[in-house]
């Protein structure tokens, strides 16, 4: 789940990719070279994970829906919709028109009418059958990719997914001593456990060797010592096998996620155990033969019915339309007889094409070789053949991206947009700006934000995370952290990032604005509700004011405060806490300075804050899941829709399942839960914005999250090689330059 949240936005952006401009005309044979971070070869519209892999498949696919530059859905893609942005009118096209109907019985219909002139890059027609096939892949009980289409209330979805589970999940749950072979044979079970233990032991040993080779542990350190640096506490005499089983338990038997997340080089499949071999679904009970709410209404039309309004659904429905004849089996498709292009529970044909994408997008995937992905223009592209015939996505180290544009080995890339990068670009351009004769820079706010998290279960008084005393304890820490955000963000990012005051990305339409009458600086009021800072305070006075406010919160939390120092903690609390930060063991993180300044400040009032700099970022997520990490620094990815269910919904009163990432903060507030549900079931954006502001205020009151920064991303290109007049204009967070890669020409 920790990966899924971070990947969710990237997947949505892929599926809703507009690629919206009409093009055509002559092509140049000279390749357009784009610098990328390393690929993972998962180029599937169903199973891509990293943003870089997703970009590879983005330009080979078309999405069912299109987004404009503000992140709003274009509902009339066939005829096109013209919308104004930044003083310019832009027309957006897509493969389908969408009509949404709210019915009297509370259900909602999404009717899609496809264009009838779209073909895939191999010349085969794109029809409603391809859309239905794609939806069924994403809805399969064994699907384990990043899409969460199955989570929206499509009529009949739960009934279709019931009564089946992946073989690997069942084998792991049954245990190696299982004697019930009604669902599988003994040979399969023996092979599963034998191969898993062999590969798992080698996998864990590789981590141990990595820790020692890279200086995280000393030569001769025990497996337990190395495991501790990887975020796992195991017995001192533990073996590599014990280490692996500890990881397996932490991941609940999800060996695919374990393998891709915890790897120190090799994945389990490289070592003799491929989780995909055990991904086939096993029938465990009754299930529906189809999804009632997905109906084919014509050769080029379909209807999706939701049982209730869901404001997030429109984004989830914007899936990539994958060719059934390529990813599935046309002989296994018969809509009227509940056959949807593959055997239910068996996605092996889909998985087999993971490294070689194909679709109806502007470019055809040719090969991935020696760190370069090669593409060729799709002459059948429904908006016209791309201007540039050949495109290459070239693996590049981050530190080499800018230099690649300068030297001419790369035409377009996305360097880390730091203070040093800005200075280097300015030095290269004769005008001393970030856009000039040598380099053009396009910046957009990152769809996400940096934060400091505080676990309510780890940082509380008397074992009651939601008490006022517990909230005051967390506010004491949050107040001091918040004091040092400005200097920290300015030092690390300069003008390429800004401090934020609510736990939401500034890119969201629901984000409070500084001009709002009730806008507030995060954690700037004391325990009595008075402003901590005044306009005439210098930095030293502000530092002292923050500490005095913190003392007030500590005292309200039940701490003993004497002569300006905390001398005793109430039951369940402590005078010493730890904050984790994945700064590569070298302090390289945007929030690292904030933690050190706060730690020094807390010493003055008798509180010890230990900063734990992690060499391996995977340790952070493991520590959070096991509730060993009381406070931490990280960043959230966001989605176009600001739905808060995933992170903040607890189900404390409703009995519904909590959001998949609620375990991180452990916030459990009935009022917050109710508002989250109210907002996600309303289609009224103005109402939702008002509700979300109240939600944000509750989250701040719980003091489980200190919003820190909103950073910018940059795309740079050489105007000497790329025709600037053809580069995507007005690039935004929701409308990346790849959306109009078909228009880009080289000089």
C-alpha cells in the first residue's frame, strides 16, 4: 500500500494523458533524445510502477478520458472542448464523449461514446471491447498493479471479485505444514516453500552484503545488525533466512511488493522464486460471472454504473485503452457469454507483455536496449502522425541530465530543480536567466508536498491518541518544527519551493489560499489560542517564542515544567523521542536542517529529540508500519481529486475499512470520517472545498502532520535543437509536455 499511494497520481496522469493536439505532416529522422532516470522495464499500462516506466507506456497508449491544464476532465473528447488557460484558448480532444447521469435511485451512470476511427499502432480497430477488456483486467481478483479501479462503487464489482484469491496468498496463509490439498496439490506446496526459502535466504543475504559493502555495517557484523539498518529487529543469532521471514511477515506474504521494495540489487525472481508464478486465482467460493455495472451498449459505446455518487470515480475511469488482441486473447472474448479476453484469475497473457507495450498512442515501442528506449512514430495516430519520427528515452544519472542538454547528448530532460541547478542554468544562458539562448526552463508545482508526520499511536499521553493532552503533546513538537520550516526550505530549495501551511498540495483546487479570510499559518498559535509571533520579532525572538509556546503545550499535556524546563513526563509519554529521515545517511534531505535546528532548540527546555538519518529509505516505511517510528519526514504524492479517504479515514464508527495509509498517522476522528465520506459522495465542488477546509483544520488540530514544502519540477530543453514554437505551451502539473509530444519538432 505504501507504494500504491505514492504511484497513484502517476498512474492517473498516464491514463488521463491528453495527447490533445492535432498534428500531422512531415517527420524528421533525427531522433528526439529525452533524458530519464533509470527504467525498470515495467512498461505495461496495467503494471508500470515508476513514473519513468509510466512515461514509456504513456506515449504508446490513449486514455479513455482527457484532462485539461487545470486537471478538469474533458467530457466531449470526440468533438473537442475549448477552454481558457492563462489568457489563451486551448482545444482538447480525446477518444470519447462522456455523459454522466445521476439517477433517482441514487445510482450514477457514466455513458461513453467512442470515436469509430481510432486504430492501434498495428492497424487493428479500437472498439468498446478493448475498453471492457481493460476494465476487466484492472478488476480481476488477482490484479496487483497500481490502479484502484476496483475500489470505486461499480455495481457488481464486489460480487465479481469475491470467491477467489491468488494461489500464492493462499499458500502463504496456509503455511508450510498444511495438509489440506483440496485447492492445490502437495507438489505445488512443496515447491512454493522450497523455492521461496532458497530465494528468500539469498535475497536477505544480498541485503546483508550490501550493508557491509557500503559501510552501513562493519565487516563481521551479524545478520541482525544489518537487518536493523534495513529497518527490521530480529534475534541477535538470526540467520539470513530468519531475516527474510521477518520481511515476509511485514509484507503479509505480498512477495511481489517485498521483492521490488526491499531489494538490494536482485529481485526474488532473479533468485529462483517468481511471485508471478503463483499469481493465478484459485476459486474459494461463489462469485458473479460478470460486473453488472459494466455494460456494452454498442460497438463503440459502453456504460459504467455506480451504486452511489463518488467524486473520485471520473478520474479512476480514465483508464488506458489497451488492445485486447495483443494483451489478451480475442478467442476468449464473448461479451454475451461472460468471456472478457482472458480466463478470470489468470492474467499471465497480460503480464507476458509487460516489457513491450503496444497501443493507440502517438508512438510505437521498438525496443529497450543498452539503457535506451527506442520509439517510432505511429502513422495511424488518430490525431495525426507525429512531427518527429524517432524518439529515444535515454537513461541518465540525475547529475548528468543538465550537462547532457548543454553538451548536446540530450534534447529534453527533468533535472532535480535545486538551487545549484538554477545557478548552473543561469550561468549557461547569456542573459543570466533560467530561460535563454542555450536552455529553456519550464517549471510546475509538483503534484504532492513534503511533510513531517507524527504517529498518534506512538506520541500520546496515557495511551489515548485522541485526547486533548495527546494533541497538546504533538502540538508542542509541531510548533517548534514549524518555526524552522522557512529557513530550511530556503536553504535547500531557494526559490524553487515554498512553505505550505495545510496538509494538501498547492496544486489542488481544494487547497486554502492566502487570500481566504480563515487562512492560518500552521502551528502559529499557543495553547490559549493566541498568536505566537508578532511582526516586530527578529529571528532570535521568534525562536524563543516558539519554545515558550511549546512549554505551554507540554504543560497542558501533563508534563511538569519548572523554571522554563520540562522535568517530568506523564504516563505514556516521554522526555525523549526520535524522528526518522531518509537522508541517505548523509543529511541529504529538504527537511534535515529543520530537524537539527529543532533538536538543538528542544535541548534548551529539557526535551531530547534524536534525529535518525536512514541510509535506506525502505527502512522508513517498515518502521512506520511496525509503529517503531514516532516521527518522520517524507513526501506525499497527490491526485487531481483531493479525496482524503486513503490517508485520513479511520472507519472508527462506521465499521468500514480504514484508508490504506491511515496506519501512518493513526488518526481516528468520527467527525473527520463523516466529512470525508460526505465530500467524496458529493458532485458539488464548492461544497466539497468547504468540507475539505474543515477536514484540514481537524488534521492540524490532531497535530499528526506538519506541512513543510511545495517544490517545483522542471523540464528543460535546448532551443538550439528543439523548435521552441512546437514545444507544449503552458505546461502544468496536470498537463505535462508529453501530452503534445506528437507536435514537437527538432530544428
